[in-house]
C-alpha cells in the first residue's frame, strides 16, 4: 500500500523499521538509509521480510533528494538527528514527498531546539500540496495526542498540563544516556522553562523539583525542564493557563552530569587540542555507551504520561493518562530498550496515519492537530497500552 524511506539506523531507527515490517498491509516496501551502511544491514538482518538498505549523508539535501528519487517513497520517516530535519524537509519539497520526524530542529552550533525553523516551512509544504508531521515520538508525540484525547473526550477546557517522564530502568553503567548522548545532554543541561498565564518563565537548569508516585514504579524525584511539545501545545490547546514538563533523574546521573559540566565536557564550542578542533560534547559521545547497546541488560520500566486539569460541564476535573513500558519486554520483541521502543512505535503509528489517509493535510503539523482516536487505538494495538484515571 505504501512505500517508506526511513533515514537513520540508530536505536529508534531499528525499532521503527521493525515495527513497519510487522505491518506489511500498510508498509509494503521499506528502504532504510543511514550514514553507516553496516548499521542498516544489521537492522535488515533482524527482519522476517526483505527491505532495501542504502547509504546517505542526510546533511546534504542533494544526496537525500537523489536517494528519494531513486526509491520513490510515499513518505520519508526521519529518525536521524535533529540537525538533519531541515535538509531532509528541503529534499522532500524538491522531490514532492511527505515527511515525518520525532524531534524538532536545532542548529548544531547552538543548543536551542524550537519548532520555529520547521513551522516556517508550512507555506512551502502547503503550496507543494505536501504534509509534514513533526514530533511523532513519545514526548513529543504521544504526549501531544494524550492532550488532544483528553480535550476531545473529557474536557470542555483544559487549564493545566503536567507532562511527566520517568525512566526507572537500570542499565548497569555508572553513566549513560537513553538516546543519542549529544542531543540528550544538550536538552538536560538547558535552562528550565515553562508557560504560565501567557508568559514563558525560566529557571536555572533542573532547579525546580518535586516527588511523584509513578504507577508501577513508585515515588521518584522529577525535575522541571523545557521540552519541545510545550511550544506546540501552548499554540494548540485553547484556555491553557499553565504547562510544564518534568523528567526523573537518579542522584548518580545528576552527580556525573554536574562533574562533566564543571570540567567543560558538555561544551558545544570547538576547542583546540594539539592542533585539532574538538567539540568536547561530541568527544564525550564517543566515550559513552551507544544507547542501543544498553538494551540487553536493561531492566525496569518507564512511565510517561500527562496529568491534566480543567473544566467539564462547569465542574473542575483532573485526569491522568500514561503508558508503562518494560525494558525487557521491548528487548524481547525488537532487541531495543524502552526509550527507543516508546519512540519507534509512535513513529510507525504516525506514518500509518499518514499512509492510510486517517491524518491528512497540506502544510506542517503537530500531532495534537489531528483526531486522536485512530492514533490512540493503534498505539495500544502495536505495543504501547495506555491507562487513564481520574485522581481526586
Ligand atoms: P542514534 O544516535 O542512536 O541514531 C541516529 C542515527 O542517525 C545513527 O544511525 C546515525 O548514523 C544517523 N545519522 C546521523 N547523522 C546522519 C546523517 N547526516 N545522515 C544520515 N544518517 C545520519 O539516535 P536515536 O536513535 O536514539 O535517536 C534518533 C532520533 O530520535 C533523534 O532525533 C532523537 O532526538 C529522537 N528521539 C525522539 C524521542 C521522542 O520521544 N520524541 C525520544 C528519543 C529520541 P551513525 O550510526 O553513522 O552515527
């Protein structure tokens, strides 16, 4: 039914490819392309059906457009790094193909992710009669759909949203990140930011924290951070008074991070080392475990969800919707840890929404702009069951 070109054969790319391969009635042909061909071949080797593999440098619009012309897909699924978002979107515009990704653009030399660069493509995609779906991972992605689902079924108006992301897994390393270390550390070391009463408020990094009792996990400290779905939900959820994002970290992780920051290892500007220009964070990435390699020994669970408050029929109401994902269960199914799994499944589901025409439009969209029902149904069907409760 649909031909997809997946770009990026990392932890998330491996899961998306395997999940697409499980749905041949929608994903009839799959090509996986990445910077390193061996990684694509390794993923292809895990599959029960044949796919094509290819090498591409997605920083080059020219190379990417040439590959798109050769493969002639209905949709490009970008699960490379955020740095490649714009060059791949340009290649899609040049070749007339729809686009999906899981993380918003950020310039390599500036740790400042934002939708502003990709939203600026809206007019171009509209004029070309194409659709781009931004941020179809878990957070952003499922968390946006959770909010749209709450608004559609349980609220007349949503006033408060707290997105809470807990990874209570154990990987056995003193320090490791669950997805690309460079992107992860740039995100975690940024200043905290949340939106309240119409204005953005900033804090020192990881300054505000509180404990929360996560279902199936227990009590954990969670820290207020800026996260990309806040930017789009503020635009698309009417009546919002406050939205915040929280993530849990262990003391061990925070201590390592503080030391790395203090000694300059998280810097993103090039420093001179014996006549070579080295970006300390990129060097650190080479030393840290590849997130995909954590999967085999990873135990424990993740819990990511949204606590939402607002009005229904004039009465105040509180609603909590979340998913719990087990690292070992993800590993048994697709050889991945839960962070790659919880990102890869919604990327496949978003792609399925587009290929089956359940979600259609011309321009650049975030997930909360579409009907949440078919997405929520498929999410549970393809491995990410969700639970909803109305706390007191
Ligand atoms: P990895 O680093 O494991 O994988 C990235 C892959 O992209 C690698 O295979 C890499 O190639 C490839 N790549 C990098 N640069 C290029 C390029 N110029 N051309 C072609 N391929 C390239 O990262 P993850 O799989 O952990 O993350 C993938 C994406 O998912 C990231 O954008 C991340 O931010 C996003 N993400 C989103 C989440 C969400 O919930 N929304 C959660 C987690 C991640 P090579 O192997 O050669 O380096």
